[in-house]
């Protein structure tokens, strides 16, 4: 009985933590490696605070933070209690000819290893897009097709940050950003978390936790980041412009739109079809009116389940060894640059449209070209109404906003076709 009790005590997390500290000290490891586990647990608790108390993208940030907490609990390396083995997905020693060893994952993997296959195999992000499509009204974009240009202009941050990440990787020896990593970081500028995860899991899986956390954190901060940039780029007169009401859009147009977009994107950027195709399938289910049960399931039950699985498993990849680094700091800084340039890109094209139309377009709707739906559109509405109480920009801003969803997916397809 005493032996069983001693065996139990020797296999607790406390014993594992003490053992890891003793091993690190004995081998003269640096301080960060010694305190890595407690520090990651503290970071997870901070993210939980931001999700619960500050309500920063709580639907995904909460499971991400809790996944981070689970994967960083101190345990012995061969413990059956380990839920996630990130090395199975990133370390060549655990793969067969560069491919996942599925047999080993099923035999030795924990719960989160099995769920993470949905991320690694590219299943969860397209299913998220299916749900988004069921909840999205493309009517404002169809009523004002020029809005798609604003959504495209807001991808400026994606390609600017791609170049910035390459430059940073070249001048800072401790940061290793190759073209694949730079492309994954650049997608943060699209303000679309599932797209960022979809690209990163293919091009730079070791950076997945840092990029996912940066993407969703900055999406939550859009109401803080965008208004100062709006006031910097536009004049009070431009922000006060009242736009005419959009024309009504017929049901036929709404049904044809997702079909046409899928065909066009498939012909031009085939690598974007997984995301755009599922987005348009969801939207077709919403608009056609004959599959309401499927539409409601996709936007509610399925969306909620996939959100939990996606957040939990992405957070579980954030171990001390791959998260506490100069690269993570670089991603956080580049993510901010990406959001700023994306906002500015949309605003600048909005100003150009304002000039070309003789003052009929309020440039503020350009900032909604990032794909954070509908938060970015609401920010445009809020800033515009502060300047002119009779200004109602929400529906006008929704056009660029939903165009940004398509734009970020297309940008992802371009990067995947170039570097995957």
C-alpha cells in the first residue's frame, strides 16, 4: 500500500515540475527554460482573463487559452495523462518520409492530438467558413459591386507584412522567418482567424500558436486600433459624407452570387476553393430557402463544436519551447503592422473613390475592408455617426466587410499556391 502511495506521489505534476527544474539546473539551462512551464501557465491565465473579463474574442480566445493551460501542465514525458504531443506534428523524427505517422498518433496520442488532426488536415477552418457563409448577407456587396475593390485594397497589410517579415528575418539573427513563415504572418493582416490558421498549419506549423493568438487578439482590438487611423487618413468633411441608400437586391441575385464567385475563384485561385467554396456553400444554403435545417445546423451546432475543437487544439500547441521566443515577439509586432496597413489601404482607396465620385463615397467604409465581420463595419458606422449624427454607414460598410472575407481567403490561396 505504501509503495502504491509513493508511486502515486512520484507521478504527480508537482513531482514532474520539480524534476524538470532540477534537470534544467543540473544541465546549466538558461532561466527561461527553467521557468518556462510556470510562465506559460501564467500567460494562459492572462488570456483567460482577457476573454472572460475584457471579452476579447471570447468564443475562440477562451478555448485557445484553456488549451494552452492544458498542454503546459507539468507532467512526465511518458505520462499517459499528456493530452497533446506537438512534436508528432512538427518534428521530423516522429514522421514517416515527412508525413504524419497516423498510426503512432492513434496509438500514443492524447485527446488533443486526435482533435488536432482536424487542424493539421485542414478540416476545421473550411467548416468555420461554412458557418460564416450561413450567417453572412452578401446583399450590400451585390448592391454596390465597387465594394469588392475596397476589400481587395484592405489586403495591403497582408503583402506589406509578408515583405516586412522577410526583412525582419534577414536582419535579426535570432528570428528565423523564411518565405513560408512570412506568408503565414502576413495573413494576420486579413483580420480572419480561421484563414490565418489554415495557412499557418501548412506553411509554418511551429508558429501556429503565436499567429493564432495574435490574429484573434488584434481582431478584438479593432475598435481601438482603427478609429485613430481613420481620423489620421481622412478629413472631418470626408467622414461626414452621407451616402445614398443601397438599391434592393433580388433573391435571384443572392442565389447566383455564391455560385458565380465559386466558379471564378476556382478558375483563378484553385488553392482558395476550400475556404471560398465552403463560404459560398453556406451562403447558398442561407439564400436558397430550401435547406433551412442545414443552414441552422451549420451556423449554430456545427459552428460551435468546431470553434471549441479549433481553439482548444491550437492553444495546445503553445508550449514554452515554441512560444517563448523572439519570433513570438516579432509576430506580435508584425501583426499590429498588418492590421494598420490593411486599415490604411482600405481608407486610401476609399478616399480615391470619394474624389472620383465627386464626394458620394464616405472613405470610412474602406476601413471595413478587413474581414472582421461585422465588427469592422460597426466601427465605420460609429466613427461616421460621431462626425455626423444623420450618417448611417453600416450597410454601406458591410459591402467591403464581406468582400474582405473573400479577399483574405483569396490572398491565402495565392500564398499556398506559391509556397506550399
